[in-house]
């Protein structure tokens, strides 16, 4: 009984917050944006999206090196850890980094769709993505998540399907505020990760 009342009160509070937000909506004067991603931005985005999996691989590799050196070389555990750390730090990490940068450059240069300019038109309920050959509409509430990074926003359509909106493509701070307001209004707060 108490849990039901708390859930109802929580839903009522969120409803009031959303109503308040809708009353004081920020309207963007020029809600068009020319979206283009440079090679440098794409490489940074590519590396950001693969950090978690690569950290896991590095940790597994570190322990494999420890086991391998301990069994094959029969050296002390301390020396084993030092040798493994040195190999990971000076050989494996640079190889992974340069390999990922090479892969990102190759992907960017071979995919003409990444290099084309896209016109994005924002509205209160969603946004249009327009290219010379295609017109696509997305509602705000159809987004899986949004994450703000240093130089842009990552829009997740699903756990693995994303789009990068660089901040430099927005016309003004007011347009960035409009974008953030729409995201906060229509998405689940748990799936929105914006910087303050």
C-alpha cells in the first residue's frame, strides 16, 4: 500500500515537472543545423565508443601475461607483474591505440555518408535529418539515450546505433539549450547524461 502511494506521488511529481517544462519551453529562433563530422571528430568519437571494451581486453591481457610469464619463465611474482605492466604499457596500449585510429580513418574515408552534410531541423516533438537523397524523422521519445561529451552529443537510437551531433554545428548556445531542453523533456532521466 505504502509503495503504491509512493509510486503515485513520484509519478505526480514527474508529471508536474514535465508540465512546468512544457509551459516554459525554450523556442529556438533558427532551429536548423548543418551537421557535418570531420575526420578528427569521428576518430575521437570512434575511440570514445570503444574505450570500455578495450579496457576489458587490457585487463584480461594483463592477467594472461602474468600467467604466461609465471609459467614459462619461472620468475618471481613481483618481476612478473613489472614485466607484464611494461609490455602492456609500452607495446600493447600503443598498438591498440594506433590500430583503432587507423581503423577509424579507414572507415571515415571509405564511407561517403559520414562525410556528407546533413540538415537537421528541430521541432518540439522531434527532428528531421535531411540529406540530398533521404529525409528521416525521429521523435525525441524514440531515442534510447543521449550523452553529452566534451565537443558534442551522442544520440543513441539503440544500444549500438548512434549519431554524433558536434556542438560546433549548433548555431548558438540558445540552440544547444533548446536541444538539451527537448532531451530532458521527452527522455527518461536515467538515459540522459548531460554536463552541467
